[in-house]
C-alpha cells in the first residue's frame, strides 16, 4: 500500500512529537498483553478476576486509548505470570513494531464479540503497514 506524499510528510512530522511515542508505547503494551493472554488462554474476564478488577477496566486498559499507569500495567503483567521489561532507546533508532496474530475457533471465548482492535484517537499511524525490512531487522536485534 503506497502512502501519498502529503500523508507521509504529516506522519514524519508526527514522529517528532512526544504524543506520537506515548501513543505508540501504549498501543505496543496493549498488543503485548493481548498476545500473552492469548498464549496463556486467559480471557479479559479471567484477567479481571485475577486482578480483582471489573472486566470493563481490563477492556479500557487493552484499548490503548487510556493513559494507564505503569503500576496497572505491571499488575496486569504479573497476573499473567510474566515480567514487565521497560527499555529506553534513541527515537531515531526505532519505529513502532507491528504485531499480528490470528484467532482460531478455540480462541473465540477470549475475543470480544466486536473483535479486537487498537485505535489511536490522537494520531493516525499510517506508517505501520509500510515498515521497511531494515526497520524490522533492527527491531529483532533490539528485542
């Protein structure tokens, strides 16, 4: 998919803002939590139960649309018997990763009836589909 120069320029300008990186970090955290939930067979309702929270709270955390504290993220990750690993890398050295997974019929109980989606109300991340092979290789080396 080719992006017009106008959108490419707007995207490059957005990458210079702290909001872009904050939004990207929240979306990446949500993607990672969902991936761990899927791997462990934990539904949103079960995660809420383990954490002593209500299911809508977990839904808000996983939407990537709310400013969630590191404490909340750490609690969710701990409830999934995992560890939160935070890294700081230079902005110019990384772009947002693309995490993809498919759900099977067996996974249906873990997926909300409306599906799983990650939306950004602040920024449109058109570039996510157009990462270069070089960027993807860098992400593999950093991970």
